[in-house]
C-alpha cells in the first residue's frame, strides 16, 4: 500500500499550525500499520535553509503556468521510514516572510498542485492513493479525474481529501481555471468547481475526492450544519457516507515529557508533581512572572485568529487579572489582538505574560509547566494543543466544540471523573466560570486535581487508534 501525502505544511520541516503536526506524524503511524508513505511539500526558504544540505536532487521537469513553462526541481529525503519530496521553485516558494498571505497564493498553490501531478511521471513514482490536505491541495483530485484519466497509471490512483479547517477555502477568480490550473471552463459552467461566482479549491476537493475526511467525528457532524458549514454544508451533505470524521493523534515521541529536551526537568507519571514544579519555576523565571510555586498557571499557545476565541479572553481580562492565577499566552497573528494583549501584559507585569511570536521551544516549556491550558475556540476541527497538554499532565479548559468535545472529558465533581474542564456557549462569562471551576478543584480539592492529572496522562493521544481507521478508509477505496 503506497500512500502519497500532499500538503503545504509538514513538521519538523515547516509548521504554522496543527496541519504540520498531522502531516508530520500520521505517515509514520501508517508505516507502523504496514503502509509506505511519501509526503510532498513545497521547498520553502526555511526548509532549504535548515535541511538543504540533507536533500538529494532527484530530477527536474517543466510545469505550465500563466501560458509559460517554469522548471521545478525535486529534492528528496528519507526519514523515519517516510520518503519526503520537496518541490523546488525559488520564485514561488523561497520567499521571505512566512509561507502564506501573498497576493498570488492561488497561483502559487495551483503551481504546486500541477507540479505534484507531473512529479509522478517525472520520477516514475506511482502511489495507490493521493492523500490531499486542505485547500492548497484541493484541486488535485479534479486534475487527476479531468486531465489525466487517459493514462492508466494515473487512472488507477484513488484520492482522499482531508479537511483540517473548512474556514480557509482557497476561493479565486474563475480565470485561474485556464491561466493557472489548466482546467476547462466547462467545470465552472457545470458547477463542479464553482463557488460564489468564482472557483473554490476547498469545494473542488470535496466534490472530486473519492473519500473526504475531517479531523474529528464531531466536526464531521458540525460542518453539515449552516452554523459551521462555511456555506459548504450542502456540498458536504452530498458526499453522504464518503465523509468520515477521524480524530487526530500526536507524535508521542516528539511530545514526550520524559525525553523532551526543551523542558527544564523531564518527568513521567511517577514524578509529575516534581516535574510540574521545576518547569513552572523555570517558566516563571524565563518570562518574568512572579516566582510563586503555589500559583496556578494557565497557558495558551495559539495562532491569534478569530477561530481561537481570543476575543473572549480579552473581554474577560479585567476579571482574569483578579483571579488567583497567572496567564501565559504564546502566539502571533492578528495585529489588533497582538496590540491588546501587549497592553494587558504591560498593565499586569508578573501576572500576565504575552510572548508575541512563534517559538517552538517555549511552547514545549509552556505545555510542561502550566497547570491548565485554555482553548475557548469558536470552532475547532480537532485541536492538537489540548492533546499535547494532556500528554504533559496539563488540564485543558475548552469550549465544547469540534474535536475539543471529542477529546476532553469534563470534570465530574461527584465522582472526580474527567481529564479537563469545558463550557458550552461561546460566551466570556461561561469561559470565566469554567476557569473558576478548575481553580476551585486545584486549590480546594487537590486529591481530585491529582486524579484528573493522572487521567490526562493516561489518555491515549497517540495515532494508534486513528491510524487503524485511516487504514480501513484506504481499504474502502477498493484499490487492493
Ligand atoms: P491550529 O492548527 O488551528 O493552529 P491546533 O491546536 O491543531 O490549532 O495546532 C496548533 C499547533 O501549532 C500546536 O502544535 C501548537 O503548539 C502550535 N503553535 C501554535 N502557535 C504557536 C506559537 N506561537 N509558537 C509555537 N507553536 C505554536
Ligand atoms: C487545523 C484546525 C485544527 C486541527 C489542525 C490539524 O488547523 O484548526 O483544529 O487540529 O488543523 O488537523
């Protein structure tokens, strides 16, 4: 079974959010289940800077775009049983300043997808399944069926399209069909790729893939409603039983408090209390928080975007500063959120810390050091951060939405059951009450808190179960 993952992010090479965590760890889990996996991503500048010397040149070939031809090179690397292919084109991918948010993102990812379609022929590699992830790869199932059907080597391939976030859709003018994608306007006229007067990479992936998945069963149900469907609920409904919700796991060897060298003190189930104390002390010192070993520390590691419920935190800040706790937020994104959170820190030094940026080592220390981890998301397809938190004995406080609902079992005050805390309404007061519930258990019922931490540490956040479901899904495609 040969599976080819295609995505715009892949840890440890390039990461913006949870997509990278998934693409960087699910293939290894599938390998343990007997599949062989390749991963194709663009060769961004950061990858070239950090890994360029480890890559092998595998070939080059022309790709049509904007009525001209551009040459791409393919670079390769084997790591942990997985083969990585990097599509190199300096003009499109080796730019300064992040990997998204350029005026020509549509053209860049159209080019990437065309280059992937030609890659198979260029290096004579013929996977059984192309597994595409998010809008950046949504046109591949369509290109395969519309433009390559006549070639039996392509014709036998099946496609899976995984939606990590329905809110980012890749919607562009219809002219791109001809100029960048090499697809017929017929597909606009018949509605297959049409969306809101233009074309949608996301919709096209949903329409054309043999199977569509998303990253938790609850989100799979939610996106069939107008509240969460981002105007694609009707299209998703048409896919009926081809839409699967499979919950994410994490790489438990990368995220492992026993070996994590970004922690000040490694710990396991036996000595988690010592571990928390030592890491908390290190975090407080590093970030200039009051060095109080008894104070509850609440963490957030997040992209600062509407999805994540940052507005609820800002709205409740006056209350939060009065609570018996410290708050650490690591994140970047929306400039207005960054400005407000900087002000919050400035007015509450020692109690609130906002670290503005993307910082992987610090994220590990936060997961290891905090007592609670806050995710008041407006919507959350799965969420990786709450899984990491539990792995580090840090109890998630989450809104009951998407995958947060599937993965966090809220505290039951009567029998002490649960591995975190939750609230239902997207509302600041409800969030504040959930934080208070956590504080009350932490300070007043320490035995229950200890049990909750054990439940969190014992929660299976690995890929073991979900990788088996992906294997079933691939078998369902009828290739073998
Ligand atoms: P999303 O993919 O929507 O951003 P997830 O919870 O699925 O949310 O995944 C977020 C991932 O990105 C986690 O691994 C988290 O630790 C990481 N992350 C987010 N923001 C930062 C940051 N500022 N610095 C370091 N890591 C971050
Ligand atoms: C997206 C979602 C997040 C999910 C991640 C990985 O970024 O926002 O909820 O965990 O993809 O699937």
